[in-house]
C-alpha cells in the first residue's frame, strides 16, 4: 500500500519569506506524486506533479518540489510567500491499482503580513 | 469551459434522511471519484468508477451508494446508515489510462453536507 505523511499540520511564515512544506511518501515502486492546493470551501487545484521525469518539478504560482528517492521525500518550496498563498496544501501519491490518489492529511499555510 | 459541477454547494439534512449529491463533468473523462474531507484528515476515497455501469468501493464506502449510468454523471447518495455524514464532499474525474494527463485528477468545487 502507498501512503504519504505531511510532517506539519500548520506552517506560518511572514510575507516575502521562503515556504517549506514537508512530505514523505511510502511506495513499493516508482510513484507519481502531486501537490494540490485548496482555498477555503473550494475544490482542489493541481500545483505540480512528478511522474519520473526531472526530479525538480516546477509548478504554478512560483512553487516547486524536489523528488528525493533516497529520502522518500517530495517537499514543496517557494522562495517568497505571498498573502494569496494562504491555503491548505495536500501531498498526494498515485495508487495505480485503483487509479485513485492517496492524500496526506494536509498542511495549512498561514502567511503573516 | 470544461469542468466538474457539483450541486448543491450547501445541503442540510435531518437525521434519518437520505440525500443525493450531484456530480456532472463535461471533460469526457472515463473515471470519476468521490472523496470525503474532514478537518485534519485529508481526503478519503468513498467510491470510484472507471467506466460506465461499473464502480468500486473505496476506503470508507459504508453508508454511501453511487450509480454510473452515464459517462458524465456520478451521483452520490448519503444514506441514513452513514453514522457521521457531516463533511465536505468532493467529486473528481480523470481521463482514461494512457491519455494525456491521465494521472491528474480534476476536482469539483465541493458540496458541504450538514446533518441537523
């Protein structure tokens, strides 16, 4: 079975400072990994995806993530936080057996002015 | 524009009543999914369907039922057997395996169900 662990339930940063949201995964083979973002009472939007091509993946809104197989990690980063980045972020691993996705428990990002 | 439409956005139900949440997509996607979201628990898979007239239970199917009579539609019924139905429900779809973007889920805006 595959799983993801988001290491922080809440992260608070100041506007203009870097963002780091941590994710570790467990998979018996090469996974596909994703980060989704959810603003309050909204659906989820894809930020970026890793599907065994380049290990450094660039997404929308200046976010990027690096796949590190040796550490089984897929951390999400952004050099400079904006107020509009405040949302909940989900790390996700694909489950090819069911063609469904397994979600982490989420990290709520707060951005302070 | 193509997308997924969920309705209603907000729904209130008395205990013991069944309710049906609608999910319609015009993306021509083969697979559709229902997830339940509770605070601090991420999303959990209720049911999924990879093709018309076929569906499978997810991780928390008890107290729920679905149908897939049309490719575009995947309604979810929350029955009175569901012990704790108050939650945010998200519908998603995905293109057929092998198609471009097939490993990416597209989500609807969600339906919030509150049991009074």
